């Protein structure tokens, strides 16, 4: 079964990189501009440029980057090891089914609103010879590269086209319990609690449109244009209000005007199984980058046979360096932290000067 092949992923990727590192002669691509270590990667340069120009506003870390990264998760997590072991169809994982079977999968409750980015990506997919599964993961990796502080994500090329939609109920919801969330991630690809925390670094450049539909584009931290550790800081601050209306399923009090806090993020930040790992990200940009990169590689090949794939990570642009450092938003201090990790104290951080921070919405692309 495809999920079994994941155990070879790290060794296979290591072999890819060792071979590529030893290669001195590169392949000249037909475009006359680029070279690659594998000719199969050449077609991706044109797709990369098309994405940057026509979806990502010439290289911005904006709304369509956030939504493209979200789509990588919603497509890939649709896989169940336990269902496969029972002889049932557990989903195809990172196979593009959410785009191919859009009318089915984007109507799942957990994927409300995802149809917008699927439809925005569709014309670009149609212009190129690439499967939906490859395109979704490639677009996510290219988009993240626009965000200062992000790691350069790996991209393995060669996902076959999906033939069936993923089962419903495979995508965790923000109102799910920590038990439910951790169990779902384990069943998808044996993700550990630490890897779940690593994947949630994605929320540092994310925003919500549908949790409170009266305030679309509401960020999860105060710096949604930077891939930084503010998300891990601000989710541990005492909540005081809602950015819009109260009583929305999956939303809890947040510490800043204009910032949304998901129930799932709040509970994972405070659960004994994940709290210390969560806190460890607070002022450790390097750790957050490295663990996110590794977890995203694992996510991006769920359900795939990596032995049949080509490492085309070199096509992904190198992201800009970090442009922010860990801090408390103006008006907040260590006194506002709800300490959850029992092993180590919360780091001492500086507070931004000025009046209390108010977070503006992420503008539409």
C-alpha cells in the first residue's frame, strides 16, 4: 500500500540529494534560461513563473499564498491508514482529488471556502502539463517561498492523477478536541504530536474567512506577512475579546483586536502533550523553520510512492530571510502569558512600543 512506502521517504530523499550533490553536469532546459539536475524538473520553471505572476501578485506573501498553503493540507490529509487496513478506501492523500472532485470535496464542512483557491488555480493548471496533485503541492511550496523567514520547502514530482474523491471527515476541524486532532493526524501518516505542532506553524501566515464570515481575512497572529514565531507567542496570551461576533463554532477569545484564535490552536497550546513543544517555538525561528520543512515534506507525499518521484526542490525559490524577531505585541507582557508548559518558564521577550496592537485584516489578492 502507498502509505507503507513513506518509511523510505527520508532515505530516498537523502539519496536524491546525495546524487544531485555529486552531479557536476546539469541539464539545459528547453526554455534556454534554466538548468536542472533532472530534465523532468524543467517544465516546472514555467509553472513557477506563471504562479508568481498570475496568482501570487508577483511574489507577495498574501492571501493567495495563505490559501494555497491551506489547500496543500486539505488535499493531503485525506487519507486513512486504518481504513486501508480494513480493506476500505482511505483516500489518495496528496493526489489532487480536492481539485479533480471539487464539487464533492469542497462541500465537506471542513473545506468550506476552499473552492475559491481551487478555482483560482484551475486556469494555471490547465495551461501546463501537470497533475492536480503535483500542482497543489508545488503551488504551496512556491507560495511559501515568498514569505520572509520561511524555509525552502522540498518538492517531489510525480503524483498520478486522483481517481476517487477522498472520504469526508478526514480533515480536522477547529472545534475538534485535542484527542480527535492527534488521532486524525496519526491515522493519516503517523504524525507525532510534535509534528502536528510543527505543521501548525502554517498559521503564522494564515487568516480565516469562514469561521466568522462577517470579518473575512482575519489573521491568526499580528504578522501574517512574515513566517515568524508570533503565532506561537500570541496563542499563549490570555484571550480578552473577539475580533468580530461572538459565539462562532471553533473560535475562542483572542488577545488582540483584529486577531482570531481558533479553539484547536488554543487547546493544543495548553495541552500537556503539546504545550512544551508549542512553547519551544516561541523564540526559536530556526527550529520552527526546520521542523515545518520536515513535516511539510511528510504531508506532501501522503499516499504516494516516493520511489517513483523526482526531487525537484531546486525549482522552489529561496525565501527572503526573517524580518522580525520574537516579541510581545504593544500593550502586552509576560504577565499576559497563560503558562502551560510545566518543564520550562516562558521566555522573557521585549514588548513593542506604542498603543496596544490592533491587527488589520489580510487584504484580498
